[in-house]
C-alpha cells in the first residue's frame, strides 16, 4: 500500500512540476511603429540610419531595450502586409494574408482558422487578449467580438478605432472619447476620473489579468493602438518633445533620377514636402508612454517572481514612413513602412544580447513561438518555424533565407533576404535594392551586371514562393515583370 501511495504521489508531483514549468507568454504589439524610434534598433544601425531626423533626435526606450538586451533582437522582421488587418491576421494564424480571409483592412478573418492562441488554450493555458483586434470587419470599437479565436478572455478586446481615451460607465460599457470631446469636458471642469487614456488603461487591465492568472500557465496579448494617428498623448508626454526639432530625412531632400510608381503617395495626406513637427512630437510622446507601460509589466513579472519563466515579446503590425521618401503612413515596400520591431526575452533559453539577421514576416510568428514553447503546430500553417535559430547558443545568427510581403491589393510584392529586397509590380519594372550599400532605397540594381546572378535567383525564388502560397497577384506580376 505504501508503495502505491509513493508512486501515486510521485506521479502527481511530476504532473504538477511539468504544469508549473510551462513557459508563460506575454506579447505586446503596437500599431504603426517605426523601428528607428527604439534605442535597441538605433544601437545596431549606422549613425546616418539611426538618426534620420537629425543627430541626437531620439526617444529613450529603456524598457523595450531591456527586453532586447536580455534576449534577442530581429533586425529584418516585416509585416506580411504593411497595413493593419492583413499583417495581424498573419500574426495570429501563421498564414499569408491572402489565405486568412482578411487580406485588406476591415475584413473578417475566416472564423474556422486556428490561431497560435487556440493551440495554447487547448493545452491548458489561460489566454487573454487586451486592446485593438481589427480582424472582425469594420466595426468600431466593437468590444468583445463573438469569435474569440482561442482567447478565452476577450472582454477588453475591441475591434477597431484609435480613440485616445475611453469613458467607462458604471455598468462597464466602454465609450470612445475623441480629442474634441475630451478637451471640451476638461474645459467645462467635468469630473474625468472615469475617462482613461487608452494605453494606460489597457496596461492597467493587463496587469489585473496577470494578477488573476499568475499561478497558472498564461498567454496574454496586449495590443496597444498607438503610436498610430491621431498622435495624441497626455500628462508629462504631451510637451516632452516640444524643444526637439526634426530635420528632413535625406530621402526627403535628396534628388534621385527616378522613383518607383509604387512609392508615389496616393493622396495629399500621405504626400509631404516638410516634416510636420507637431506630428513627430506627438509620435515620440506616444512611444515614450508605451515604453513606460512596458516597464510596468516588466516590474510586475519581477515582483511576482515570474520573469524567469515568462517569454515576453515586443513587436508591431507595420511601420510608419515618418516623412522618409516624402511620405507619411504605410502601405509601401519601403523599410520604414514594412519593417517592424521584434524583440524577445526568454531567460536561460534565448541567449542575452542575441542578434538575428534573417528575414521573417508576421506569418512566421505562430509557428516560431509554438516551436520555442514546444507546443503543437498550427494546422496547415504556411509560416516558417525559426525556433532553432532563436534557441541556438550563437550570439549572432545570419541567414539569407527569402520570404515576402505584399500589398493589400496584390499589385506589388516584395521578396526580402537579410540584405536584398526585390519588388515586383504590375505597373512597374522590377526594383532590386542592396540594403547594405543602399539603405535609403534609392538605387535599382536589377539590371546591373554585378547583380545579375542575385537578381535572377531572387526573381525565380520569389515567383516559386508566390505560387506555393497561392499569391493571387502572381499571374499579373509574373507577366509584367518579365
């Protein structure tokens, strides 16, 4: 009898220990975040690329930098499409945008798809999503969408909108508050204790959920809708950068022989001849506010002794041109629009200070994170599982693998490696950039004899990849790019 009792006890203890050692996961995703605004990226760039708005013009981001310094930084991570919905759909499902149902903004993601969160939920994780979702059509704000996609707690998930504040009523209803309403109420002297700045509020709710779930394996995704427009911040952030002057980036002032068709601004809102100082000061203020809130989450993990067994990731869905190439916003193949920050910390598993020079897109996130966590795969995922790269003991990883990202309408695609970018378009000749020699993306070397072998291989490999993942623009692009 004692023997049976001992065996039973040991088996139960083994299950308990295994359950306790499942790594937790926190993902912090921002919206429209230019990678150059983070110190950890500036540290890896030459000075003329780190400070494109003038020497010393920067935001200090010690908390996000800490994740990178204590873990790994990916230098070539891209949105699967440089706009919100398709990039986010790929992040969740491990599929390229055209296969998610949400290939452009304000479409519904196919409800039968499996997400990385669903895989974790099925394996006993407490899964939560807080913040902007943008995968349930065009409804705004649209709190708690009916299809949870594996996030068992989505009470603070909202579908869309970039409201700087939310008013929370006594019955828990969230009412979006815009700039004009907020300042009108403030001028009238109204009590604003029930009106919360969105980034702070979402972080508050994340900390509440982390406190609730801290004694079980958890997966929490915090999706902050900044630093997307309307570039509004409050408190100490509002005037923090008033004394900072932003110079024109070299890509705004330097004359070039030709610019590609796909790089031309679509409207007056995108086309810019001057740097909007107020826009940039507001953007920097939002980034600083975000970093401070990241610090609150890191502090919670330390105080609750969760840091060692928690994977924490900071990333974004796409970038913002911030006046490079005379543009604002996104939707183009240029680095500032398509490339996103991606830093990850996993103590004792991912080497501190690791630098990964390989091209990935948001499609690769699900397969990779589940691989790192030793979980089941997402069924039929198209993304690349880079877990072995992240977990290797090498300080610097170099891989010239090719991947690609696309525009919402499929009229251009961009194949990227850790050095080269090939843009194929239905309305433009092929453009090949050597990002090492030409980080400003001025010079088309597609027909340069020196690059003939590279151009031919990338062109062939990109068309093969597009065929493999059923890229709908393949036929037209293939015809026009020959």
